[in-house]
C-alpha cells in the first residue's frame, strides 16, 4: 500500500509536534544534567530493566541492601533504545531514578516497526519461545519468520504448541505433521495446555535458569501460560474473536518476570506478522538452518535456485533432504524482501 501524501499544513503540523517533543526531551535531559552536576543524584548502581513505559522504565535494583526493589527511572536520550532485559547503571534522585549508562547486550531481538525503523523488543535473551496454538490456526510461514529472526540473532528458538486440549480429528494431523517437521530439522518442540495442565512441568523445566521471551500471535495463550507458570502474576487474558478466531491484544508492553527457582521470562506484546524487512535478502538463507549442508554446492556461484542445472537445492528437494514446505516458505519470504 502506497504511503498517503501529506499536504503542506499536515507536514508543518507533524514537524511542529516533533520539534515540541524534542524540546521537551532536551529540557528533561537538561534538568537531569543539572542534578548530575550538582551531585543531586545518588551513587551509581546496577539494575535490570523489567518493563518499559515510553520515556520511563521500571528498574530492578541488582545489588546492595535494596536488591530486588523496583524503582521508576527516567532515561537520558543519548542512551539509545532501552528495552526489557537491558542491564543498566542508574542513580537515585529525589522523586525517581535516572538511567545514566547501559551495559553491553549479549543478545537482542529486533523487529521493524510499521514505519520500517528497527526496534529492539528484548535484550540478553537465551531462548525465544515461539508460541503457537491449535486456535488461532498456526501458520508455518509465521513460525518460520520467528525462526529466521532467532537464527540471525543467534538466539536459540524453542517452539511451543499451546492449547493441545483443542486437538481433534479435524485438525490433529496437519498440526502434528507441522510440529514433526520442525523436530526433524532439529528444533525443540514442546506441547502445553493451560486447560488440562499438560506439559507445564516440562515447560518450566526447559526455562529453568534461562532468560526467555515469549513471542507469538495474540490469542495463542501466552499470558495464560505465564499465569500458570508464575502464580500470583495475574496477567490480563484475552479471548478469541468469535468471528475471526484471532486474538485480541492484552499485553501492551514487554515485562520481565522471575521464576522462584531461577530464570526469567519476558512476555511481549502479541504481533500477527513478524516483519523481516531489515534483513538483507542474501542473508535470509542463513535463517534456515537445514540449508547449511546445501548452500555453496550449486554448480554455478550465481545460482538463483530456480531452473539452473546443477542446483544443489533442487537435488536436496528431490531427495527429501529439505522439505518442500520449508523451501516454499523461504521463497515466499525472499520474494517479500525483494519487493520491500
């Protein structure tokens, strides 16, 4: 869809709003600088961002007598985009804290926003739990987009099929075949049901002593699972639309929760399509890990993997080394990247 062209007055208004926002941010930073220069802030302390609210974040104190306490903090604009999971240095002020520095990330999950700008979703993650459900209907192409993002971010993905109590004679075969296809590739696939309690113990064990982020469409039951895994959290749970059988958003900002026995879990807002517009089309093939043993073996270096003679991917498809479904998914995503 083409972008709507703004008239002169609309362009002026957008620019004016942006200038006002920049001025407010500069004024707030100037006030923080005054506090810093006047030693009005406390000593530097380590903290962990557990939630994000616009230009403020909730920081959990990581050391000292107040360890585990949560304090609302302002952020300095020169720190870049901070997200849930970031480890930071903060200082206490009269009314709130101030994040003054960030520590290096060991990993980050990034996705483009609707305007095409890259936006980090969460940081310092060990597992991306790609959550799908029997309802709303799971689609392999959406799963593959998450897997590509995980592979290129070098974060281990885990696929979780939720609401298994809804499996029946009409939907069981295609869903189980889809999950088996990912297992054959080498991905870890877990099953769970909040209604029947199936698989919750195994899921908890898999997440022990790891920092995990739940991603997936709205309505797949992420919040319900977190309520079961962490009693007392009581996240708001949405129901599927009766007409579309798609979920309604209940999570509006990513938030980090601690498991009592070790490990953290990040709940992220549900998204119906995981954009990969920021990925170079030439790198996409690296996001399909079963292609590793095939790429580089075509007769021609500039092979497009279509009708060229000696194409290693054509041979791999014919021999069953790679699945037709995953190949079509790769081609579909590649086409969308080239169109972008």
